[in-house]
C-alpha cells in the first residue's frame, strides 16, 4: 500500500470516527413546571428519541424556570419544553435555540378570596397571591399588577413548591389568592372554589390586552362556566404555549430531528393519550403560526393532513 493510499484510509477512518462521535445516544429534556401535560409531553419526546436507536437513553429533568434558557444554551440540557414567554423575552440574544414545534397550551387561572375583584384594582394592593414558579411570577403576575394600575411591589407573589402547599396556604387564609397555569379544568381551582370559598376571577378585555402587551407570548382565552360549580359566566383569561426547542448544536438538532418521525408514530399509536393529540398540537400552532425548523414544519403538515383525512372519513360515515 502506498503512502498516499494509507493516508486516504486514515482520513476515511478518522471521518467515520468523528461522525460516530457526534452521534448522540443520550439527551436530557428540561421542563419548568409540574403539570401532567408537561410530563406527558416529555414522555412523548423521550419515547420518540429512544425508538430511534436501541442504545438511546432520554431523561426528563426539572429545571428552575429562571435557569432553563442558560441550561439549554450551555448544552447542560439538550432539549427544553419552554414557555413561549421565555422564548420571546430572550429573542434579541445572539445565540438562539432551534424551534421544533408548539406542543400544548396552558390557561391562566386566578382564584381569589371574596375581597379580591379585578374590577376593583385597589382590592389587590398589599395582597399576597401564591404562584408555583418564577415564570408565573415574572411574566404573568407582575404584568397583572401593571394592568391594574399598581406597581409590581404592590402585590406579593411568593413561590410555593407544590400545588398542595398553595391549597393549604389559601384554605388557611395565609394568602389572599392563587395564580396558576393549568388545563381549563383545574383540580386545584375546583378544590379552592368548592372547599375553601374561593372564586375564579375573570379579566376585562382591557386588562387582558394590557397584560398581553407587557408579556408577548400570552393570548386571550375563554374557560367555559360549565367546568366549575357556582360560576354564572364564562371566565375571560389568558393562555400560553409551551414550545419544543433544542440546543442549536448541530448534533443535537440532527438527533432530535431524527426522532420527530417516531414522535409522529407515537402520537398515532397512543390513541388514548388524554392531553396531547395531533389536533391539540395543531391548535397550539394555529394560535399564532411561527417559523419552525423545516422538519418541525413537516411534522405539522403531516398532522394536518392526517386530521383532515380523519375528518373526511368521519363525514363519510355520517353521510352514509
């Protein structure tokens, strides 16, 4: 073998080694709340990743919301389920994550005692509203104070580790209200309104517009009065999207992109999935379409075609 051929062989072998070294077989998904739908979303992504290769391993890790951006950008975690408010608040930074797809929506629910009323802003002055995380405090609570014409410091937003702690504090009259992100039907809100004499507060359109102006990534929402006992009118509130994003390193992007097909398959197989469905992902995307990675956009297109075909088949069945 000539020196030229030997050198070529070494270069070829090295390139294979480097390529193999860049293949990720382990990822960490970061999330910053304890909702069931978040657990479901992280499980869905992990199932997709682990289905791509028998040696793949995925773990989900709770990350304080104040740190999730930095953890993702430093590659301490490779994937994140990130609230859109955090994504938009950091959009001017030079280094940006890769946006794959919106995953689900959360609704803002504010429960107060009978002394609190959103149409009486001063009723919130010097009050304590419990929250479960830093994002709710910074991107939802403080803008609420501004929308009421108050200063941020006029309302105190202590962070509790669990919803059980919030319930205990409210029912023992240690706090005046609770602000959470949830599905429209919230077990905690139902408990506080039926057992602890709380009431769910409804935003005026002007207040909702002020909060949305202060925090991009929030959208108007309506919760049906039929979901709760003793509610006479639909609840006007806000909602937020949680977005699947990855670290911008190419090996991470390629790895997650390869698992999107398996996520699509998993969505198709888990017909009993309670919260995340092809239609719910489409609803989250259609709330405000945003630029996605090309393969993320392809996933949206596939889900749209599937749901359209299912609707056509359903219409045919009823027509017969």
